[in-house]
C-alpha cells in the first residue's frame, strides 16, 4: 500500500490544481501535464536499479549512483526525444 501511495503524482496533481486556481490558461495546464509525462520516463529506471544497488552498496552511494544515472538519462532522453519531434531540452 505504501508503494501505491508513493506512486501517486501528488505534487503534479497539486500543481495542476494550483494552476487552475491561479487562472492559468488551459494550454499552460495541459502543457504541464504533457511535459510531466515525458520527464517521468527517464526516472523510472532508478526505481528498478536502486534496490539492487542498495543491497550491494550503502544507502548513500547507491542513491548517488541512481541520481547521477537519472541526470544522464534525462539528457540522453531529451536528445533522443528531439529526434522524434518532442522538444524537452
């Protein structure tokens, strides 16, 4: 149950509500949701790799490796998505 609750995009939902209350345009709200989807994809491998690294290394080195890998994946994903007409960076 904890994993399910952690997987809920609480911050994104609150941001969408905040944008609506702040009277942001529908386009701005839609863009936020659209780009959130694309930016989540490069973070997913971290959740698969971290448990294995955490068994092999201490917590902080495992987390540092995952964060570094995620940053690299962001740039790689941004570059590759640009090849398909999705401009993220």
